[in-house]
């Protein structure tokens, strides 16, 4: 069974759809339970095994409650996709402690909480896949996203170190780094700027393929890393950016 945090969001829901299409049972963990339940219902109508659970990755009690429900009612998590994310475009000197904490909680600490909760079962069963959705901002930096890039950079480093720790336990850990991707989050970030259309156009021009990424582009990479075929791949960071970054 696969658990996807932020599973009702832009990239998250495409990951959920792709995992379900691959025949996996999927648990959609999201802060917005109504959206998660709607997606689960849609997938069940298509014959997939899908469930929804309320999940606030910034709240340890919420994570504990979600895992207790999953363990009691739905089964063991063998694939964990940490997809929950949040940011605002903001110069670093305009940010404050509250903003830093929020960014770190959603983008880094939440992934630690879910990994800490699911990893023991994976090790016990001798098989598991952890895929962390980071960002190319972590690899190359991004103006106005210094704290977000730092949090995602921490997630990449955590992924590599975890991969070394569990490499002989049947568990892999990898990171996927989307470039600019057409999601509600990007739309909200753009709308917060003086000229949203100009920002989007500049992002498209910067990508060699001359388009923004789509959620399904990221989902394809996640599904591969979650598969049996990727069993000899661990500790890797895969950019899904249309060629924006190539190192």
C-alpha cells in the first residue's frame, strides 16, 4: 500500500492517480479531507483501491492519529511518498521566524515524521520505498525562495543519508526534484507577484522544452522509483524539469 502526503494537491493527486493506475492501493493523506475523499471516491469508481485520511504533517498528533487509523483499518505502508509542500515568494530579509517555521514544518519536518512512523514496518517486512518530492530550488537556488530551497535541500540530504542507513534492509529512499510545475501552488505564488503572466512566461522561456512541468511528469518519476524495477536505485536525486537543470 502507498501513502501519499499532500495527496489531494496538484502534484500529489497526479502521483496518487499514477500509483493507482499501477495497481497499488493508495491512501491519500491531506489537510483537506474533503478533497482527499473526493479523489478516493473517484478512483474507487474506476475500480482502484483508494482511501482518504486527514493528515496535517506539521502536527505530530495528526500524524500519529493518521498512522493508527491506517494500521488498524487499511494495512501496512510499503510505499511512502512525501509530497506535501508549501511556500510563498518572499525575499529572505522580508521573512520572519513564523514563516521559517511554517516552511520547515511542511516541507521538511513533516517528511521526517511520516518516515519515522512508516520505516520500522518496511524494515520488518524487508521491503519499502520512500520517495521524497523536493524541488530543483534545492539544487540550484531560487530567488525569493531561500527558506523553501533550504528546507528542500535538507530533505534531499536527509534522503541520501537515510538511503545509506537502510540500504541493506530492503528499503530504498530517493528524491524527485520538480522544476517549475503548473500547479495551484505555483499559480498562487505567481498571483502574489506584480505581474503573474510575465512570471509564468519567463519560467516557460527558461525551460529548454519551453513549457512548465505537469503533475503527471513528476508522477511518472515517482512511480518508477516506487517500483520493483527501481530496487537497485537509492540515494538518488532526479530532476524533472524539462532540461532546466542538467547536472
